[in-house]
């Protein structure tokens, strides 16, 4: 299958994910809560650091060990928030696939029931993130290249981690291993030329540049910035929900629980076989 065929196929599957979100509009609340929660987390860390330093911005310089300790804590909280609400969304998607009514409370209750493994994964991911950040800081330009390569591998390897930690009784190491093996053995090693979400998101961003530029040039730059932030936030929120629905649907399908909006053959063709 060629590049444009894969792009077309990926778009059809993306439409299936959008259709599911359209039928269950309440699911959009999860990425919204995630976004707001992350803003609150960032604000609380900034306010806390400023308070410790006597509200002296110039006094925020700290020892390297303290810096990485605070960074680790920040990563833990961020990963926990993201995984908690994404797990709730994925569970609601599964309820829909099984013919049940997905509700916000059902999703949140499920995440609460899995809070231990979610926190364990947050610790694991935060440790990896902190190590990569330290490598990037110490190795300079070379460190950025290394972190970039590892980041791509991490993204591919953890593609199925959320549904795995949600529904399989495994720890973080086993979840990572199982997700990586699932990608490697069943679907292949590359998503780049077959997965259309990034392309769609890019097109939506490009489509906003001209009107926002005109608003900034002829009306008001602050207005253009405000509208741009609002627009990009909405796009990222919707795409986050659609992507998690897609992951949930693919996970169900590869575990022999087909989803009506997704043809198994289409999913097979979406990934490049090894």
C-alpha cells in the first residue's frame, strides 16, 4: 500500500473515531478536564516555588539535584493527570463498543479503581522523562538528538500502554514490554506514513494561520492571539479525544473484539508490517 493509499485509509479510520466522538459528545469533557488540570498543576508548582523563594523571581536558581527532584515531581503529577483521565475516556469508549451507555462518572470510577497502577506508571514515565532531560541538559546538541530518537521510540513502544494498564494485571515494565511487542510483532515498527492524525492536526493548524494573520493585521493583535489560543486548544482537545478513542478501538480489535466503526482489514493495512 502506497503513501496516499495509507493516508486515505488512515482518514477513513479517523472518521470512524470522529463518528464515535460525535455520538458520545460527553467524552470531550475528559481532555478538557486534563487541560485545565495541567494548567492548575503548572500554576501550583510556579506559585509554590515563588513562595519558597520569598516571591523573588531572580532567586529561583537552585542546585542541579534540587532542580531534577522538583522536575521529577512535576512529571509525576502531569503524567498521573494525563493517564488518569485518558484511562477514563478509553474505558467509556469500551463501554460504547460493548453496547453500554458511557458516562463521565463510569469513566472516573473506573480510573479510581485503577489508581494504583496509574500512579505506578506515572512514576515510571516520570523517571524516564527525568533521565532523558538530564541527558539533554548535559550532552547539549547531541543530547537533543539522542532524546529525540528515544522519544520517537518511546512513543511507538507505549502506543498501547493505556488500555494495557487499564485492563491487564501487569506492572509498568511488563506493560511497556507488551505494548512494544504488540507493535513489533503484530503491526510493524512504523506509524509515520500510515497514521493520519498528525497530518489532520497540521492541516487544521495551517488553515487558521491566514484568518488569524488578517485579524491581527486589520483588527487587533491581542484578539488574534486570543482567538488563536482558543482555536488551537479546541483542536488539540478534540484530537486528543479522537486519538484515545482510536487507540481503544484498535486495542479491542486486535484482541478479537471487533468494533463496528472499524474494519479489521483497514486496521491491518494502517500499520506497516515488519
